[in-house]
């Protein structure tokens, strides 16, 4: 029997397809080029797509990309997201030129810049440049020294923790705002609260946690591949579903009693948004994909950072405008597939409005009924959603009364106290 759900467009879909065009592009001007060799990095192997060399974006392509991205967005504010590899390997002059192009083609729009870095190349000169141009920095830091250095090493195998911390100190000294992006991998299991307190302790107030679940082909350097690749096995650094859930719960218990409104955790914000029926602000937890494309060094455009494979390539901006490629049927169908490919079990789940199946890159398990597309971290997410639900609903109630969600904290502390005094 045909499944009509898979052919259904929602009102939200229609509004998105017919409304003003607004999207993000993650600029990867250095492609896979990086000074580190992190074990779990899914991007290092992308050099194979371009003949095995590590590429750099030309200034001609940079100008084309800056102009096309600004023109394609029908909104008054455009944010450039500079990513890699390691985007800073291109040097300061490259980004000075990028700022000049932005100024030339802004056309009255407000332009903002963010840059994701491993933090090891930050100097005082770089920090002053970031401050001058109002950059927001994302720094990749997995936690305390032993957790961070477990999988984040340089190409010679040396640890990187001390270099990252020096970079953060320079950003702080120059007043450059930063957030931390931390992977949740096998080394983190059972240590969620420790990681959270460490990141707070170094001054991070905006924390992003990204679960790592990867498949590899074994070899001298394990190669990260699509889960469907023959011979692929789960990588040793992958977090378990329950381990991920417990990691989140342990952090949440401290956050909801002490830090609401002072520290912002991407998944907690997205979960509250889901309970309130508003967009989550993070693509992994949105209903559909397609608003966060990837631009490679040579102008190739892909629909997502996790799907930079030849079969997903949308085209090249030398041959088609960015607007054309973002509006193309291939991009539209990629975005809708996030929802339409959900198995029936997910559609019937009480938490579907919170996760929407999470990122498609993790949806490689099968349901009990044999349907494909079940998220490998489903059990962990369900653990977290069930654990946090009473507090999320309390915050939703506060928001409905035009009160600050931070007022949940005394209530949350009271709930903990009541549990501790109940006779067992």
C-alpha cells in the first residue's frame, strides 16, 4: 500500500518554497586542508574527490562566492560561516580580501562573520583581526586534556590541547567572543558533567555538543565512509546511544538548576524550541534540511557538510548562480527527504517534534519492523527527552506567561530536594 506521507507537503514547506530566499552557506575555502589529523574527522578524506591534493580557493572564486551568496539571500542580514578543514591555513591576507569583497557587494545588507577553528593557529594578530571585523569564533575543544587529546592530534600524532588553550587565551585577551564546539565520542562517556564544568571554567557560555557516530574502512589510516559502503564497520571513537543520552542528562541536571540564562547549550535550546513549536535554530533538529549548504574551494556546491559525495553535488557556481542551485529540484528533494524518509516508528513517537529524526547522517539503523532510517542514537535521545521533559514543560509555561525560563531553576532545585527526602 502506498505511503501518502512521503508525498505530502506541509504548509511550512509551501511557505519556505514560495517565501523570501534565506539560507546559510558554509564556506570551505581550504577544502579538507588542515594542520591536524583528528581521528574522527570526516572531512580529511574529501581530498580524494579532488584528485587527492589539498586545495585552496582562488581570489577570483572568493569574489564570485561572496557576491553570489549575498545576492542570493532575500533577507537584510547575511552570515558567512568560514569552515574547513582549518580555514585559518589560508592566512590573514585571504580574509582581508574577503572582508573587502563583502564591503563591495553588501548592497545595504548587514554582513556578519563566524569562523570555526581548531584554535591552534590563533596569534595576537589574528585575534585583533577577528575583533576589528566582529567575528564570532567557534573553537573545537572536546573537554579536559585527556579527552581532547584522545582523538584530536596533529598530523605527527602530537597532542594539541595546550595550543588550543593558548589560542583561547589570546581571543579572551582581545575581547573576541567565542563558543566551543565539542564532539561527544567514546572518550566522553560517563564524563558529561566533568566536560561541562571544564568548558564553563574556561569561559565558554555557548556550548555545542556534536555526537560522533562514524563508519570506517580499516587501513593504515582508517578512512571514514558512508555506512552503506561494503566492508564498513563502526569506528572505535563512536559514542554509544545510551552513553550519549547519559552524557546529556548529566549536563542537563546541573544546567537546569544553576545555569539557565547564563550558559546556552545548543541541544537544550533546540529541545525547548521544539516543545514551544518554534524553529530549533539547529539544522539537525529541524523538520527538513536544505538551509545549510556547503561551498567547496573550486565552487562546487553541496546540500550539506555531511553529504559531500559526488552523487549529492548540486553544481558549480562558475556555471550556475548560487540562487539557481539552491532553488534546484535536487536541493528541494534533499531537504524534504529528511521528513518523508522517516520510518513509521519515528512518525508515531511522542518526541518526533523535538528531534525530527535528527541528522540524516545518523539514520542508518532499522526498526523492529525492518524499516530503514532509524537514528543510531534514538535510545539516547529518548532517554534525554524523557528526563528533561518536566523541566522543559515548566520553562514553556514560564514563557507563555512572559516570564524568563531561568525561573525554572529554583523549581528544579526544589524537585531535586523533594526526591532526596522521599523515603525509599
